[in-house]
């Protein structure tokens, strides 16, 4: 290899390495924002979901027509849990946008994150009960109770934000 070939190869490898680093650390490249409660790095919606509500995509799939929940719930329950999930999803976007624009404090963000983790836990329990192949009456009652709890908690989450 001559010097020109080595130089070109090094430039290509360096550019590829820089591109990979930029891709993997793109969320850290966003400029920090000064808010009343201090500096903060903007939050990416995907990072919020991964941290606080990782089961959301699977749960939404299970609510869909061919999901395992649709077979176990009456249409009214299915519609209620579907609406609650959509409402929580919209609210998640509101929380991230609010945090990034300094309209939600760090403390409020942490509180909402904790509540989304509770929703995530409820959705996992619902999925677990829905996966039982031959549910007993007790399993069916438990599933109904969890669905009602999920719907109520989702509604409470949105209402609590309006009181702030």
C-alpha cells in the first residue's frame, strides 16, 4: 500500500467511526437547556418509554383486534382499555414535551415517570392474566379488576396534570 491509499483508508475509517459515534450518542448531542430548576438535557420520547413504560408497545399490540386481550374481554372493556392506553400514550408525549420546554419541573417529571412505571406494571399483570389458557372465574374477575384499575389510573394520571 502506498501513502495515498493509507491516507484515504484512514480518512474513510475515521469518517465511519465519527458517523457511528454520532448515531449512538445523538441524544447526548442535544444542547442542555437552562430552566428555573436547573440545567437539563432534553429527553427523547423513546428513552422515556424505554425507562418508564417498556411494556407499552406489547400491551398495545395485545389490545389490538388479534391480540390476546381481545379474546378475553367484552367489547366495552376492550374499548375502555384501548382508550386508556391511547390517552396515556398522548400524555407521555405531553410529559416529554413539557419537560423539554421547561413547563414541567424535574420533580414533576420524576413523579410522572413513576406513575408510568405503575401503568407498566399494571399492563404486565393484565398481559400475564390474559395469557392464561383456561382462565378460572377468579382469573376472569382479576382481569376485569386490573382492567378497571388500569383505566382509572390512566384517567387519574391525566387529571393530576391538569391540577398542576
